C-alpha cells in the first residue's frame, strides 16, 4: 500500500447528541411529613459530541469508518433535589487544521488549530427542571416538571486542510513526487503517468543545522480544476494552507515555461484569488535532459518577478540551492 493511501482528509459522520433527562415531579415525604412540598431535582444534560485538536494526528483515518457517533442521554432528576447525571460526551480527536461543516448547508461551523482545543459539534439536550422550580405563592405543590430536551441528530463533515510550509503546484507528471522522495523520507507512489498522486503526501525536509520544514505534494491539477474537473476542488483546497508555493514545470513540457506557469497561476486564482498573494518559487524540473545551451535559452524565457531555479531530482542537481531558496522564502517577514 503506498504511503499516501492512508491519508484521509474528508469524513462525513452522523452525530447524535444525548437527550436531556426529565425533571422530577416528586413531593417530599418522610415519617414526619405526610404532605411536603415539591423536591424534584433537575434532569441531567444530554451528552455533547465534541471535537478536540490533537497535534499527534495527521489524518482523519481513525474516523473514516465511524459513520455514527452517539453521545449518552442525561438521567432524570430524583427526589430531595437530586439532579440527574449528565450524559456521556463523545469526543472526536482530530488533527490541527480540521474544519467542521454542516453537511446539509456546507456552512463552516468552526476550525480547530490548537492542540487540546475543544469545540462542541452537536449540543446535548438540556435537562428538564424539577417541580420545585415551579413553586409559587399561588401554587404551593406543583405536581409537574419539565421533560428533558431531545438531542439532535445532524450530519457533519470534518475536512482537513494540510498545514505545510511548502506546497508543490504543477500539472500531473511535473516531478513533484520524485522531488519529495529525494528531499524527505516520504515514500510517495511514483510512476511516469498522469495522476499518480491521488492523495496528498507530506514530507519533512531536513535543512542545515538540524532545521527542517514540511513539504506537501498535492495531486496534480489540470486546466479546469477550479471548476471541479479532474481531481478538482478536493485537492486544490490543500494549497490554501501552505505558506510558500513551489511551482514545478518540467523541462520537457510541450508549452513554454512561461505559458505553463501562467496556466497554473490562473487555475489557482480562479479557485481562490488570495492564493496568488502567497510567496512563489519556480522550479524547472527534469533538467538532466538539457544541455547547457538549451538551459541558457530557457533561462531567457523564464517569467519575471519570481525566484526560479533549474533542478533535477534524479541527478540531485540544484536540490541544495532549492532548499536554500525555499528556506529564505518561508522565513521572510
């Protein structure tokens, strides 16, 4: 199984919170009191479904087959003003960068960004009030209490956006997986055909003096990805979180480097105009195929205003310079 196939970035789950317990309508009785006043306790709150950030998690794999999450019901109130026990909360641990949405409307409910951060995904029903709450000057012995509120059953989506320092952007077969396998310990599936990468791969890139940064190989985009063609939106969204975008154009492209770069840029802009304000670096890949004269010719055609470098992952050419360039961009400002 390829390393990336365990990467789960989207789960849809049915969350059912607990019902609140009913309040008690008990009237006080003991051997000294034949007709005491109301002493019914409140019902317990139903259990919440809670989402909690866990910095040790990288994927949503542990939730992939958990289609239903059911919290416990609150217990009813008792005599002597005893409150019912609160229903058991269900806690879903998620990686940082997870967004919770309403599956019906697509509305974003919240985002988890810190270790240990907790948010309620589905509220448990409130417990009913006991009869002592309803005592008044005109109603000394209320013989009724509130029922507990029902819980909710809601379909929610949990979606992970990768948190990485560098996101690799390029058409299928631009050499992104090969670069990641060379600069980090990641073992992405690599082959010489389009769409080899169908899930994002994360790699930790060792840099000088024990420093490191995270690189994400995102599945190749094609023209029209912003309209949902090809692998489309599902993977473009991962790029939103990267602090630097590394555009990769192979030296053997049928277009000019400038043309290919501009198509990639327009896809990103169509998807989210804010992405084009991120720092960008251009790497021309597979340059082991070029002689010096051809490389100089290509150099003259590079787009202006973007740091560019010629690399070959296979021949280990320009890799250290690329790391230097990326490190500089990551740490600017």
